[in-house]
């Protein structure tokens, strides 16, 4: 096809106008690989961008969507030929460069990752940037010595996309997983993903102790703020935290004592990794870290439904991963 449909964001007040439009390849951001998009997904960053939050998109019009899977339609890059199945996420797509919320995308070849053997395009889309973030967190935690024998691992913000996949990955690796959520209706679903225990959110202690009862060998934190500070106080000696979110706040009020008395490690997870690391982690996701419950985590919608679901994501009404079937 020459023309295609896309959800395009246009500058506006108080928030961008969101319109499904018919476009031509020439309307897309520049690049030397044209991709027929099979699937994209909804991430929290997509919802923020679509509603003009945090100044994420600085130049309009823009097609959102920070990840996509699909087949190469045309390529001026010798590494790719028409029909190749590929993944693209990060590198500014959906923010500074037109992204995956369209039936076509055009990107530089250096941003394109061949689909790892063992994954379908749909599975890779359910994983997407969220699954890569979960896999990268597990990669660095195990690199720093985390093993199932060390003890339980806590996953915060457990109904979110990254956290849901992390629970599945950890359980599949043999870890004892505790899920933390404020959604009392999600306990059964989280246990079905592999959590052995589900706990509620932490309270708000007025004068937290610098060290509390040591509970967790590892933690995957998507919340930040007070929750992340609490995690530092409750880790076992040599405990490992991977942190990648701030839905609970960007400020971090803590002391050095957990670091110098228990030797805990706090690892920041930046999913916009260089391509060699992406390949390594995606290969692990396709094999050693492969989730076994993706059908419970992901569900598909159409492009026409995307504007509604972006709003629902922003209101915290979505669980797991929402995938757009193009």
C-alpha cells in the first residue's frame, strides 16, 4: 500500500489534537528503512505524550508510539531486505521521530533490530519497550549476583506493563516473587502470572528508620519516590534494586546507611541502550528470560480504539500490555 493510516498528534491547547489520518510515506520522518508495522503498543510515555504532559513532544505534528514490530517494506540499508521481521524501540521514536502508532514507519537502519529467533511479531509487541526494560533489569540484577537462592524478589507497581512481564520472567527463572499493588482486584491475576504473594502499597511513616527489617534479596521498582526509599531500607545484605520508574515521585529521600552497612546496590535502568546490549538482552528474552504467560499480559485493540485507550492508560485503568494490531 502507498497510503496508510496513523494516529497523528497536532499541537494544541490545553493538549494536542489526536486525529487518525491517511498519510503517504513522504509524510514520515526521514530514514532509510521503511517498515510495514504489524503491531505497536501503549506505554505510559505514549499516554503522557498524547495528552501534552511533561513536554515530551517538542515538535508537531508527530506520530506517537515508542515501539513497534513489523516487516521491512523497503530498505536502502544493505543489512535489511523486504520481508525481514524486525523490532524498533527507543532512539526517540514516538517523541522526536514518528513512531509506531501507524501502519507504516520509516527509521534509520541503525535503529532496527532483527526479530530474535523464537519470538513472533505479536509476542515481541506484547513485550515491546516494557518487556525489554524488564529483561534489562533482570540482566543487570543477575550480572550483580542475584540468584533464586538468595531469597524473595519484590516487584512494585505490579499491574503495570514492565512489572507484569518482570513477574513472569522472574517466576520462570525460579525466583520467589512478591508483587506490590494498590489494586485489590488484581491479586488473582498477579498470582496467575507467577507471584507467590501479593502485598499492598507501603504506608507513609512520619519518621522512617534508616534501616528496617531485611526482607528482599532483590527488587524491581517502577514507582520511585517514597517506595524506592523504603526499598533501600528493607533490602537484605547485598540486596539488589533495579529502578526505572517515577510514577510515585521523582524525589528520593534516603540515607547512605543501607549502602554502607548492608552493601545494597541500586541500579538505574535506562532502556535506550546501545544496539549490542539490545541484541544481547533480546536474545535472553527469547530464550532464558522468555515469559510463559504473555497471553495473560497482552490484549489487542484496533487503531480506531487507540485514542480512547491512551486516555485510559493515563487514568490508570489499564493492566498489563495493550497492543495495537495494525
